[in-house]
C-alpha cells in the first residue's frame, strides 16, 4: 500500500496535542470540511485532526488541503474500509486519546474535555458521546447499547421515546461504543490492538468493544458531549453496497464472537431466516439488486467463516486472529505448505517454499503471505496468546529465502512492522 502525507500541521499555539481526531473521507470532502469547520469553531480542548482519504475518485485531497490547511491529510491509494482507514490514521496520531469520528458529523458545543475526563478513570477503555440526528434534533440516535442477544444479534436497548428525552441523557456504562464517534485511550489500543479489518464495513466497533470488555475494561456513554449526525450521508440507505457488507459483516461477527452452540445457531439464524426474509421483501419491492447483494454478501461471509475454521484447525490458533484482508485471502495451498513446514523443519520447508513458487504468475501473493505471517504472528506474540517461538521459524525462513526477496522492499518494511508490534527479532 502506498500512502502520502500531504500536510502535517498541528496547532502550534497549543503546547501539547492531547486528542487525535481521526476521520475517514470517501468522496465527501464537503462533509469533511464542514466537520473540521465545526471543530475549529466550537472545540476548545487541544486536538489535532487527521483526515484519511480512502481513495476518493475526485479531487477530494486537494480540496480538503485547500479548505482545511491545519488538517493532517493522509491519502491511501485504495479503499481500506472503515477499520483500515482508521488504523492508517492512527499511525499518524500523536494524542493520548484517539477520537474516531465520522466525517458526516458536526458539533455545536465543545465535546472533548468531558470525554477525556471520563477516560481518566483507568477502568474505562473508551467513551462515545450522545449522537443526535442533525436534521431531526429531537431524536437521539445513540444513547448507549446493551449487549447483543446471542442468537439474533439484536440490541436489547430501550427504544427512544422523544417524550422522555431526559431519561436518555444520563451517563452510564454501555456494552458497545458507537463507531461513528468513539474515543479510546492510546494505552488501551496498544494493549488490545487496533480494529480488525476483516469486516471492511459495519460491525467493527461491536467486535472491538467486545475485545476491550473481554480483557476487563468498561465502556461509557457520555451524554454531556453531543455530536450531530447527518445520517449516513456517505453510505446511502438501501444500496447494494450497503446491503452486501451489512449481511456479510453480520455473519462474520456471529462466527468470530459467538461461542459454542450459539455460534452455529446465530449463523443458522442469519442464513436461513434473516437473509431469505430480506431477499423476499426486496423482491416484493422489485429491488432485485438489493436481494442479489444480500445473498452475495452472505456467501462471501460464509466463505470467510469456513476459511477461518480451516485455518484454525491447521494452526491450532484462536480463530479471531485468523483472517487475511478484506477481499483477498491466502490460497489454501499456502496454509497447507506452512503446516508441512512446522512438521518437517526449516530446511525442507525452505526448499518446498522455493520450489512451490517457481513459475508463479502472480508473485505479489508472496508479499501478501509475508505480510500475513509478520503481522498476525507478531500480534499473537504481542498479545501473549501463548504461541510457541518455534513457529517463528516460518518468518525467519521467509526472510532468508532468495525468492522472497523478489518482492523488493516488502521484507524490510514488514520486518520493521514485525518488530514494532512486539514480535521476536529475526536472528
């Protein structure tokens, strides 16, 4: 991935940048600039704003630079999705607190200080503000979530009642942060890791929130901080794009996070009840495109779940970390070859790996394989999941193999990344 940083200008009149605000732009530079303008107008707490352009098709980067010269603008050469874009922005963040904020939000009062004060309690990992619909300000969109039901994956949160608005404005713990506006302490991110990029879109915050709670942290809803939402201006309702990733991500979430029999019941509920029902309703509306997108997304999610299952069997590792990228997966023969390498040892594996790729028409796959091993294995080591060090011989073997060097600078770059995330050095 190639990215360029076009402007790195902080607020020089502030002694210390305490909050790094990260927002994703995708063909929505006007919304992004309106968000930044509202922050500049109302926010008083020290912050920096980082804009990640997710491969917009127009001149969004130039327009944002010209309109918002104080912003840090990072441009990706491909759409990394929600988690991928935010993770890229995090690499440039300097703040002690990281505030992930959708670009279709605006503020009308200061919001950062109250959230920062809440996170000074070290038992809290993250906090989300009250989210109100901009064009329907009498309706609160987010006022905290309860845990999902294990089978239907629905929240049991009380429905909002405008006549009792005050009842929804009390601070309290929440089971899930809102992906559109969530502040997380840097030290927590360093402990639990960044958002998983397997979803591409939707359910990332649910997955991340669960990971934080599983290690003992609490999450909080802070109603004294209010942001206003333009209601999915960047992702319109009822589009094939949205339907595809919504159904796909819901199935992936069920497989990754539900346990025991609940996992299979939740997946079965989505496959045999939810998806057919939604497809039927779309067909009644003569929306064949939406029905097709939902079914295609389900098949894509099912394929990934099966691949995670297979990978978990081969590696004997937690399935939650066995994913590759958003749409591209390591071919099954790579998994099989790695398993053989664990059994027969470095030398045979080294020779097998070299012979295996002779005449390969797409050597970029080798690069992706190296990235996968460095990132995921190192993440395992860093998170203390008990991986035996002998397994790192795979990475060592790849670093030394002449064929692997054909990927150019990938070896150097990802070795650095390997060390950065806490992996064992290659001797």
